[in-house]
């Protein structure tokens, strides 16, 4: 055990600005692939945060002030489509569809569903089209608890990108507005933050593994783990998706979590490999190492093997976190925590610096190492689940060949400005419209996770 060490454990949070209602009102909402529903703070919320330390003013949604807003009744089919952490209830007095969510970090929210305009700017060919819109159903939060109430982390809501019927992706794709696939590339370090596309990023190195069907999260079949080329003695059954267990990919989780049966042999193998070059130690209950040189020279590659023959190779910085220094040596700690719930979670630590493709149409998830500050190739769609190879996206070429170079625009304290591109409404006279959002990356000083 060592003491008197200066370190910070960061939580990365991606959020974007969305416009809702008529006239449109702007909200800063967290991006989360581990939950389904888009919800924002409601004007009738008494427990919602009133201010934030993140450099913007918090807003609330007022259905009465929007000319296009409508309440969702109990008889609406979407009221009964909520699964996962959603509990739908109906008031006998006003026939109003309500919800209750609880997240993996212990925070929660209550509220009711509304339908209203979801507004965005879009690119059509070489022109910028403003005021594109589509009616969607989202939540109006009237109560919050836990981390959601803390001023230093407060945003206006959460934008769930999960596979459920209530997610914006599912709502738009069910009407043929967007494809049933989205992709992201999260830049891990330095300037910039990445890209998120409602569509399929094309990259020759992408490998795919089938999604476990009929699950509320993006579950994969993790089969084995290798450290320095040696398979660990782990029973594959501990990763199986059954009895509230499984392996989940979730951008709402900062680090990563392994079930106990996998965590212990994993840490033991890494420690054994580096014990001659780094000094193992314990800090705040975590396995850490005092490293006199670059971790790339000492720590071994880790390989996660999935169903379908797809492997994910992790560099040391994708399973370790830097926690400052001690006696002139850098301290690096395990970025994989021990799961207490029997669920293996692959969070941002693992997802960063890779293209990830969530292909719901083909029920598969793919990935490839990539520099997320570079342009990407995107397959556009001319209709529901019908893909057209668009080549590279370029703002100066035709609507089927657009390139958006995702270069950082600047840094403000802990916030890093990044672009996000998404597909949107399809019109007969064009290949597609591209709504553009601006995403931000926030590093929080916590290490909890959200599902």
C-alpha cells in the first residue's frame, strides 16, 4: 500500500446540442449507447439541477410553450414499447404515459412522454439546409436523483442510442427516415473527440461479431481473453448472456468491467508479465504499477476474442489509466474494474480510437482501430435498410461523395469540441440529408458507469 499520491480518475462524457419544440429550444444532452430514451429536464421538475459547472446555461422543456407538442396517451403503442430500465405507468386522471428509469450508477429519473419536433441543420449536396425536422417521442423529466442532480456534472438530459423501440434511431428507422445502423469513432487523447454517424462507416479493417438477439443492450459473445499471446484460464460460460449476465458495449461507461472469474486471472497475468520492469502496488483498492519508462515498452497486448472469429487487440493505454506519479515514476492503474453484477462492460477506455459500427439491420457489431481525427468513408442509404456505397464524404463533392474532416476547433477547460454527423430525412430528389450536431467531450472526476 502506498500513500500521498496525486491522481485523478476521469469520467468521459459525450454530449451534444439538440433542438426540440416550436419555436425550437436548445438542450445539451449526454450521448449514451447503454440506454434508449432521449429525455430532457421538464419545467415542472423540482429536483432537477438549476445550474451546471460545464460552462452553459441549463434549459427546461415546457410543452405548453411549444405549438407542436403533444402528450403521449396510455393507448399509444409506443407507451407499451418501453423495456430495459423503463417502467411505464399511466395516470387515470389524464391518460398520460409516464416512465421511470434507473441507471447503473444508481441515478434515476421520473417523467412523462411527449411528442414534438426534433430539429436540426442538414447538408443536402453542397448546400446547408436549415430547419429540417421530424416528430419524435421523448421524455420530460420531473424528478431526478443521484449523479444526475450534481451541479458539477449537470446537463439537460440524456440522448439514448440503445436498440429499443423508444430510441430516436428506432423511431426514425421504423419510418424509413434513417438506416438501422449507426457508427462512432471516439478519439481518446489530445484535441478533438470523434464522430457519430447515423449510417455505416466503411473501413477495410472492420471485423464483425454477431449481436446477441433480443437483448435490451448491445450484447456480444465474448469467448476468451489472451495476455501476451497466452489464453487465460477462464470458463467461457462466465461471459454468456443469461441470468442477468453477459458482455455489453456501452459508451455511457467510462472505463471497463470484467466479471470476477475473468478479472482475477486477467490482473494476475498482466502483473506477472510486467513484474520485472514495473513495481506492482495497490492504490485505493486498485491494482496499479509504478512505471519508470513508457508503458508501451513494458505492458503486453491484450486480445479479446468474440464469436464469429472477431478479435479486439488492446494496447496498454486501452486497459490502463494514468494516475499521476510517485517517487519519480509514473503510476498506471488497471482501467478494468471488477464487476459486482456479473456483467462485463466495455466502456470508453476500450472503445476509444476505434470505429464501431452498430448494425441493427444485420444484427452485428463491428470495429477497427482508427485515427478518429481523420475523415471517414460512409455508406449512405436511399431508403430503409437499402445501402449505397457513398465512397468518401466530401463537403466539396456531390451528395454521394462528401468528406467531413473532423479536426478539433478548440479547447475550453475540460471540454473538447468535436463534430458529429448523422443521417436524417430522405427526400425523393436527393440521396439523403445529413443533420450535423456539435458534440463535446467532458472528463468527469468519477469512475462510475451508466447503463
